[in-house]
């Protein structure tokens, strides 16, 4: 088990290395750079000034030097400094990551709980009205883009019903309170969750249907156990196993989704930071973002493997 | 002794009443009416307290559906009970609501299933799975339940049960799992145990263990048993009554001795004829012709008629019902009176010429010191830490024109050996000489050459044919691959082959999924023969087939051998079949050959303890023998081939083992009585009294 | 052989339906799938023959006749510059669907190739390619696409390329997995023992058998890509104005007042995305059932 | 599972109960569309609104737009008609940390702006100060022209007389606490912690900054113009406009941001329906909006082509429909009425004339034109769409591309620029338009050069007399109208919305002729209050 983890981590190193190269290439291939991004008609900058700024940011050095410098930074545990405000990228991400993780975590959890429950229900009601309506609902859920879901939710719950705040992470200027934060969290989380809940539902349904045909279910029934036990103890536990994978795969897409959702709901996470960074050509931040997400995703995959071995005694890594 | 007091069961109200279970006119269909499958048609039988009944039939005969219906285990939909009653202690199992039936399931009627691996929940400890029924039906506390479960595990012979309670199914061997399955079924001491082919997935030696166990437990617990099986010989040993099913209908039922002595229904007769008997060897098998029935047709006629030699027009017009032949013996055949007493083996039976054939001594294939090891990699850097010694030093010869049978239990390495000979596995060591040329690590031209001379018939009639190729293309593949002949000539050859294996031309354009198991296996054979090889490796070619079909394939192989002068390496585990069709036998255990010799000598005077155990475990299609024959039942199962026991691999299970066996691996020694064929045994104690 | 005739009695009297016949039968048995297929066909045809169906060009503005509700002249009304929504839906469909199909074809081509190589040859090759796959999989796709598009500049072509180049790993994984499970099938062994060459084995034995699950995956991918394009357009990185795609039509409608009082501007594109994705999913599920090897592999041991 | 749901329900109920916009007496919530506070006033053109309340300048623009308001400078005089300025600083002003404000701070701040090591894009604002060049090229260590006469008096000397220097340049300069920033090395000024914890002299004291969320400032009881009535102002930061509109509607904010576009035209009607909002629909943004050409590209060198473009576009229709009146037709650069000649060519919509002109200029309709723009809001996208189809109608095939500033500046730098749709803020004074059209102007000149025009721009700066200046600029407007270095379309007009809850807010903006977001404005914020 341990050696498996070590092995995975070792294999992760070259992967991450590849990631750095690609993301560096992308970040520097973008048209314009941090300096040009700051120029505006109100305050046009002279050639000299531009040159000087490039000098400050080290943008005048050859690319491979810039890359090596960056790698050096990484090896020292920090991710370089933002071109925009000169702050350490690690620090900036450190501040914002929790908010994004809160958003994603709640969304993922909600999606999982709701999706799985409905999926199991519709599997148990296969070919009945419940099943059909749930499946259809699921499909509709899958076909509404995150951003539009977001708008609809704001329109309904913030503007029409006035139940929930339309944006932000908490009421500005008030001392932070969980309840207040949760009120702000509901809409963006829902916008992210609904789409994925639908996906979980589909897999849960498929998984449960598969399990229902297993002969150990027949055995359980033959023992004369009550239906609830048969379904929950013998069925669900097995049906959940394949969902672990879906869980792992959902994560990268969630990062993507959070970029959009954070923009719509002004959620001050790393997604919002990323969009700004792209506009400002703040390459250290862009690269830091992708690197961090990549690492998180890798760790998540590792966690997925662990979850397997926990859920399924047959699985053992060596 | 603690066990008895927990196990003694007294149900006074039961004593001396009518049948415990009475099934009357049960019919079950699947799928929407219109194009439904008629799985069970008007089946009736009684089961008395403590009686043991066997329901025997081939796949699709409806035997399992019948009992699962009683337990309320078939899925509805698509299943539908269209008629019948099943009275258990006066209550109709078919009509009472599931909420009630639930309390009978597991408590009064329990069941064990075919595949122990898949019928236990992989993610729950066996402890939990054992106790939950107790807690459900007897409302026991966790403690009490565990105690009873433990007793049960002891009873079914699971060593140090206490710890094993925490283990998960995948940590047990198949045999152990089936024992656990049995324990699980018996915890509540049911009055009926239904065993649905509980040994089919197991090796013969293990099968023997299980059969013994169940027989013993039945006596101890005095319960009634319904044993579902496809193997007449297996049940012959220990049941009182047999009911034969075909295409969803009961065709004959009788006390076991009588059924074997005076079978009345043509199907029963056919079945018995297609089983080679250990006693009467060398008589050509008489298979039941044709393929399994089409259960899509409504049961308005005798379903066996298409395959019946005695069928008359009436059989195709009306469905016969069970008529008593003598008391306790009934058959469902319009012509039972005429056929009654017809001898089991019809005059048609021809003696095979195998006995007479003088075996030429020139070896065609010589395998020497063959080893096939699969590396086991572990750790961060995937270093090799060991190897699965699938084949661990195997030597044998196959003489031109003979059939050498390679026998052994699953995992003994017999298939790997076969594949290595053909070059499908790369040997780690050893020689493979075919007609003098060493092919051990042949590649390129040499490999091609080998393929022209040797071919293989595979075990799984489903997996061995590409589902997306037509029969024609499958058969022709070898010809295309080896660029033999022109397009036209290949087409011609394919037709030729189809005829040769007894398939009709139109099948050429069919896909495997449209064929029956027997037909697929014929296609497999034709494919192997395409390049007209000299040597055929048949890897368990019949074990996946129904009894009545097995005989067809065996005969086909026999005929082809005669007609084309082939040489066979026949890999299998069904000893009775092997005895019937092989000239010489090599017995394998854990990657090594323990005994080699002519079929006669090995079966006649087995010398290796393992061979003896193996032979003694073979079920005999003869009720009387059942009682008399002494069985050597081996303890435990086959060890893990990655860490085989020291010295003689067999010593941990060997009744004769002494300390030397644990230290020194025995050398092969010849014990041939005559100077004729050798009889080589690899055992320190061979030959001792 | 005397029993030849009898043997054939075993197989159902009806003439062979063949593989695809069988598949088609099971597909059409799947009601939703059939509906989905029909709907999809209608959409695709409508988009292809847009010029014949729509009375207006997708970019014909009519400033005086803007924001008109649906009516006789403009069936689905007009948008902020008086363009005919119906026309834009049809022409937009061209883009959205093209993006979907082209991008997925690209990723499928790459994915199948890499997956097949990794799966069949295994060993070091496999290790390396899996590493590559892991790498691409660790990128949040949308994020990287945003960055990429920033590099190459927003345009439909780029969108398709970028999505295609980033979406192959899942298919590669699938292919690899399928092949690994196939590699030990007896019919592959049989082919090898008959001396069939690796290339032929891959082409005749492996691909046909792995294709069906891949086909299913691909169909479902088309749906996701259509959604992805929508999200990109929302970020202004998809189709560029004035060109229409369902995505950027939806984006054009992302103001509250339109949401509230001009539903004809967002319901049609929204509905089209939903319906297209929906029917593609149905078709996918249909295919899954239709091509399920279980049906043709039989219940092997 | 069920238990989980159960436990959620009360939580939800509680949240809904928590309700909305808690009425804490004196809080004014203002939407702000900027994320670049962290960089600091010296390096950004955004975020200057905070200098209205925290940091301050010597003078601020008065909300009425017609004059400047003395802030940290109590008064000033120029003995020599605009070459030397003497500022008498306000006495008794304290920095928010209690340190008294003195001339040192002023000198320090001006030098900071001009310091090459700081590299502020605003440094040109001091370009006229004596010794600026020397300081920039490193031959001097400070601005020679800036010195203290005493603790409370500062003298600034210019190279030449600039009578309007205070009104046009000084307004952009903020004064920083020397006792804090003096300790920071010039190159570290950018992104210094100071900018997220500012110490100023203004009516409000910096309290808290949450990145991408808000800036909170509290009332400064001893503000020199009188203690503010509001307890605090919270500037809520938004990236996207739709959330602001929603927030206005749900009363989560009281004022629309005036950076970037104001209230989207498409939402105007919606907000006007709400009785608790005051919507000012027509707010001059002082933004001439135009089609920009690269005159180095021979296709656009011919003036007839540029004229044709104007004739081809029905600007009136666009303004009436797409822009719903949010624009005033304009045929020259200057938005200021007094700077525009009356007899300008109106370029009324006339596609035939356009075709004819193009034909004369030998325009090749086959060649597509790369057309870039960066306003991504719906109105502007629609506008571009309209322009595209008008131009297509006369055979000019433009292909619009939405780019962000960095990409656009790259295009400028590469010299690959062809044509585009842009606007430029110069509402305060016609002179601010010069970077668009004077000879060799970088990067926006694009090869246009007319000595006569340059002279006129200089003339405009040499006098403070409106009459004299008007004459010069009107002449300039004629040239620009005739030669169309850019094809003038209209001047942007922007709608703003304010919650009536805040007394004084809407009232002041009503009197404000144009919306200014890149300079600090004095609009009596200390007098605003929350309606009882």
C-alpha cells in the first residue's frame, strides 16, 4: 500500500514537470505581457518606461532563463511574485484557495449526496414513472451550462424571491459569520452542483442496477433479510464503489466550473484570480494556479485510489 | 460436546405428517407474453421430511428456475408464475406476500448457490454475512448470533473460525467459500436445504469434500435436501430420489437405484449413454443428437421429440404427462411402455478400436524440463520479487497418433503447458521438440512452421470465437494468416471443413452469438484443422458443454483423429472422459507431473497418492458403487503457485507424506509392470504397500 | 456426419440478422434512443439546409425591428440588433454541432491511437503514455482552454482544435482498458496461434471489439463539448460576434431584463442545447445497449 | 441521509430569516469595478476613487466640472502667469495616524511621481515641471523645480508658462505621507503593503480591504472640511456588471459603479421601474468614440476611404436603437461643446456616397479587414455587429475580434493593427485629446501628422482664457472633422443609478456634467447621509 503511494508520487514528479513546461509555454505565448496589459490610453507609457518595467519583471531575459528562475522558485517552495502587485503567488493562492475549496467541496458533496440518492431510488424503481422522470430530469440537468444555471438561480432566488444574496462570499463590512457565509454559498454551490448531481445520478443508477443483478443480492434475499437491509447493506455499499472514480474525475471539471461561477457570483477564490491574471498577463499567477490545481487533482486521484481500497476489501495495492 | 446441544432440533408438530413440500403444476414464463420463454412447464413433485431429492437437467432445463420460484427469488417482471401451487406446511409459497415468505426464506428453506465467489457479498465480512440471518429470524443479540455462527463454521470445517469471522470472501479459497455458503444457509437450521449446483464451479477433489459435507450434515440435522445438478453420476452417490428435467418439464422421476437400473424416458437413457463409465470402458459413447431445445416454443408437444430416436408423430402433436411406471417411478413419454426396459446401451454402440490399435513408439512431441514462470513485481521500483511457477519443470512425450491426456485441477499449470508448447507463452526454460526440432524459443519462420504443424482447440466456446466475425471468416483465418491457397481455394476449404465438423453450409455466414455451444466448439475445431496440422492441443474442449453435447464433441474428435491421422494433447479435468478418450495420461499437480502412464495402468493401478485421491473423487454413475467405494478425501486446497511447498509440492495434503517429502523433491521413477509402455511416478513412497 | 441436419435444428428458424441487424434491432427497441436519433437527425438536417428554411440571413440586422417577440414574420422573434432568432438558431447550430463533432473526432482519433498503442504493446510504452494521459488529465480542461484560446486568439477553428487536443485522454484510457481486457481473450490467443500478424489482430480482432464502448463514449463526448463551447462563448472565447453559435446566443441573453422580459432570446438557444445534448445522450445510451458485447459474447465462463 | 436533510432545514430557515440589507444607520455601499487597488495609486489608472475619500490631492476637480476645489492646498498663486506656482497648504491637517501634514509630504509626493525608479505611468503629468527630464534620465536625483518655501508653503516651477497647469495636470496627483512611504525604496512602492492599508488625510479612514470583495472606510471625525455624516463607506468590488445590477436591485449596493460603462443600456428600463432608485440615464462620459485606422496601412491612407466609412454607417439609427440614446452624434474629437466649430461636415448616412468614395479611392472589397475592439458588454458587441453589417453593405468586409488590453497593445506594438472600434476618456479638457492625433503620438497616433494641428493644441495650452482657447480648438476640430484621422462616431453617454437611501449622492451627480473615474472628484461626500 505505502509503496504503491510512494510509487504514484514518484510517477507524479515527471508528470508535474511536464505540466510546468506546458503551462510556462502557454503563459508566455499569450499575446502581450504584464507590462503591455497595464498601459491604458489615459496614461500611455514611453518606450523606456516599458523597457524598464520589463527589466523589473525579468521579462527581458531569454525564456529558458525565465523558466529556470521559476523552477528555482518552485523548488524553494514559493511560486514567484505576482507581476501585478508584487505579492508572493503562494501567499495569494493560500489566501484564496480555501474559498474555492469551500465552494467546490460543498458543491461536490451536495452533488454526490443528492445524485446518489436519486440514482439509487430510480434504480430501485426501474421502468416506473419515478425512474423515467428522474432520468429525464437528470438529462436536463446535464444539458444546462453552469453559467446559465447560475443566472437562472440568481434571477429566481435573489431577485424574484429575495431569499438569498445575489453575489459575494459574505455581507461586505459585517464581521464574518458562518450563517451569513452559507447564505452566500448556496446559489453558487447549487449552480455547480446541479449539473454534477445529474452525472452522479446516472452513474449511481447504472451501478445500482448492475448490483441488483449480482448473485450475492439473491443470496441476501434468500436469507430472508428485510428489503431495507438488502438494499442498503448489501446493495448500496457495492454500488458506491464505481462512483469513486466519477468523484475523482469530477474534480478537474469543478475547477473549470468554478472559474465561471466565481466570475458570476464574485466569489473571491482562485478562479476569479485566474481570470484576472489572464487579463493582466500575470504569468506567475497563471502558472501557479495551474500548477496548484494540477497538484490538487493528482492528490485527489491518489485519494480516490485509497478510497477504493477502503470501500472494496478486494482492492489491495502493491 | 457443545455442538450437539446447539444443533439438536425438535419440531414435534412436524412428526409423521404428509409431504413437507408439495409442488403442484408449477409453470413459469419469462418475458412479455407473446414471445415469452417457457422456463418451467407444469412441474409437480413432493418432498418428505428429511428426504433428499435431486433435480437433474442440462442448462436451460428450468431446474434452477423451479427452485428459485419456490424461494420467491426470480425477478418479476420479467418472470411470471402462470400456474401452480407450492404448499409448505400448508401454506402456498407462491401466493403468500413476500413479507411473509421472507420469514420462511433462510429460516425454514435455505439455499446454497453455484458460484461461491459471486454469491457472497465481497465487501462484507463473512462474520456479518453469517450472523445477519440469525439476527433477522431469531432476533439474537450480536454475541449469541456470533456464537452460533462459530459453531456452524466448525461444523462445516473452517479452521480457527474465530479469526476468520473478520475476513472477507476474497480471502478464502473456492472450497472454503462454499463451506461458508453452506454454513450461512444452515445457521437457522432450515427444514429444507436447496443446493443449486453447489459444486459445479469446484475441482473434483473439492467437489468430493463438499458432497461429503452436505451428506453428513443432512444426517446430523435431519433436514430435507433438494440438490440441483447437471451431473447424474454426481448425485447417484447420495440422494434417495432423482427427478430429470428437460426443457422445463419433468420427464422422469424415480428412486435413484431404479433410475439407473431401469431408465424409461429416452432422454434419461440418452444422458446415461453419453456418460463414459469407469467400469465399462472402450465403448463408443452414444450422444444425444442435435442441440438443446428451443424454449421459445410453447410446450404443446414433447420437447425432446426433435432429438429422440423413438419419436413418432404423436410426440410432435401432444405433450405427454408423467405417468407412473411403477410406484414411485413415473415418466412423461407417450411410448414408455414400448421403451420400458430397453437396455441402457443400445445395440448401436460400437466398440472403439482404441484397444486394438498398436501404439507406435516414435515420439512426435518431446517436452523436457519445461518451465514457465510469471514474474511478480512489487515495490516502488517494480522490482521482481518472485514468480508464479505456473509450470515448474515438466517433461513428457507425445507419440505419433496417440492421445496424451494432461490432467489436473485448476491452477496446476496444464493449460499453460499446452500454450507454451504452441508458443503462446514464452518458456522460461526447457526444450520443446517437435519432430526433432526444438521450438522452445522459436520465432519468425520457425514459429510459422510450428503453427502449420500444431493447432489448438480452446476451452471457452464463447470467448474463443471473435464475436464480430462470421463463422466462415473464423474458420478461414488460419488460411489467410498463413497465406495458404487462393481466395477461391480457401472458400472451398472452409466448406470442406464445415462438412468435416458436421456444420451445414448456411452457417458459414452466421455470427457466433447465433450458434449453440456445441456448434461453436465445432467451429473452433474446424478453425484448428484448417491448415491440416499434424498435432492438436485440445484445452478442455468440452468442459463448458452440456453432457449430451460433450459426447458429440468427443466422438467428433475421435472420428477426426481416425480420419486425419491426428495426434492429440488433451488437457482436461474430467477423469471419466479422459479415461474414455486417451491412450496415455499425465497427471499434473502444482506445475509438475506426478504420474505418467498408459490410461489402463494409471487408472488401473494408480501409484501416486494424488492420482489415487483424484480417481477416488470421480463420481460414478452407479448408486451402489456410491456406498461401497472408499473415498480418499484430500484436506485443504491447491496451494499458491507463487510459493509452492518445499520438496514434494504435494506433501502438505498427502496422506502418506513423511519428513523426507518436505525436504527432497522426489525423482521420477518407472514402475511399469511390463516392458511395454512406461509408468512413471514422482513420489518417494510410490510402490510401498 | 449424420447429426449435421439435427444440429442446425438448434438455431432459430429465422434467417441471420447479422451483427448490425442485431444491434439495430436492439437500438430501435430502446424507445428514447430512437426518439433521440430522430430529433438529432431533424436538427442536423435543419442546420444543413438552413438557407432553404430560414427567410433571413443569420447576420441581417434590422435596427428598427429589434427585440421583436415571436410572430408571423420572425417565427422566434429578433434579437438586440433585429436579427432573426430562428435563422441564427439554425446557423448557430451549424457551428455548435460542427464544434461538437469535429473536436470529438480529433480527440477520438488521438485517443484511440494512443490508447491502442499503450494497451497492445504495454510495458515501457504503456508507462510513458499513461504518464502523458495523467498529465493532460490533471489539467482542468476549461481552464487550460481559456489560457490556450488567449494564446491562439478566439475563433471557432481554434476552439475546435484546442478542445480536441485536450479531450483525448479519457478515450485513450477507455481504449487502453478495453484492449487490456481483450488481450487475454481466447480468440486473440487463437488468432496468435494461427499466426495472424499483430497489425491484423489489432485491426480485425481488437478494434472492432473495442469500438462499441468507444463509440458510446464518443457520442456522449459530443454532448459535453457542445456544452463546453457554450461555456467558452460565455467567457467570450468561443464563436466571435457576429457569428452565431448556441453558446454565444445564450451569452447575448445574459442580462436580467432579457432573462425576465425577452425569453425568446434565451429559451430557443437554451432549449436547442438541452435538446441536442439530451438526444445525443439518449442515442448514446441506446448504442450502449445495442452494442453491448454481453449480448454477442454470450455468457462466457 | 434523511437525518442530514433534516438538520439542513432549520439552518436554511434561519438563513432566510436573516433577511436583507441590515439597516445599520450610516453605511453607504458603492459598487466598484476594479481589482487593482493593491498596485496603488501611482501605478494604476483605476482605484482613484479611493483618493476622494482617503488619500487626497492638493486640488480636486469640483463635481460641477467647471473648476477645481482646493483640498490640501488652501490657495495658490502664480506671479508669472503660469510658470511658477506657490501653494499655501492647509493648516492643522493631520494624517489619519495623527502625524501633521506638511510641505515635506508634497515635495516627496511630486518627486515620487516623477521618480524614474518608481516608473509611474502618471509621471508625464509632471512633464512640464522644471528638471523633469534631468530627473528622468538620471542626471538629477530629484525635481529641480519643486521646493519648500516654508513648512506650509511649496513652490513649483515649470519649464514654460502653463496657465492651466493646476486644472489639467495637478488634479491627477495625490499626496502621500512622507513619514511612511519615505521609508520605502522607490522600486518597492508598487504593490507595497501601504496601498491595502492606506493612511491619508481625507474624510474617511481606511479600515479594511478584502481582495476581490470590498474596501471599508470609516468616518474621520476631525476631517478639515467637517466630520462626515456617514459612518462608513463600503466599496464593493465586482468583476462583472450583471451582479452589480442584481445587487442594486436587491439593495446590496447603493450606487452603480461608474468605471466601465455604468448601467448597461439593456438593464436601464428594468432599473427605472424601481422606485427606490434614482436613474440618471444620460450622463456624458466625455468619451469620444471612433473607428481607429492605421494610416500607415495604405488602404486607409486615402482620406476618402475614411470618409466613406462614416457615410456608410447610420450612426443615428445605432444611437436610437442599439444604444437607446446613450450617445451624442459627434463629427470631431472634442466632446466639449465650446471646443467644436459649428460648421462641421455632418457625414449623414449615405451609403451611395460611401460606395462612390470607395470606388474613387479604388477600394478592394475582397480584402478582409482585421477589426479589433475590447468593450465586451452587450451594447458594444451589438454596436460592432451593426457597424460590421453597415460596412459590409458598402463592400468593406471587416472581421471583428474581441481582444483584451494586453493583446491590443501587442497588436499596436507589432504594427499589425489595421482598424478598430475605440473610445478615449478626455472629458475634462480638449487638450487631453492630443495623444490621439498630434504628430508622432505613440501608440495612438498611427502615423497621422498635421503640423497645423499640433500648433493649435499648443496654443490651447498657452492661455487660460476660454475665448482664446475656444478659437484654437474649434479650428482644430475643423481639421479633425475634415481629415478624419479617426472616424468620429459619437460621444458616449452613460446611465448611472443610485439608491435614494443615500441623501446627497444622486443630488450631486445630477449636477455633475460628466462622469470622471480616473481622477479624484470633490463632491461633498462628507455632507452625504442616510435617509431617516
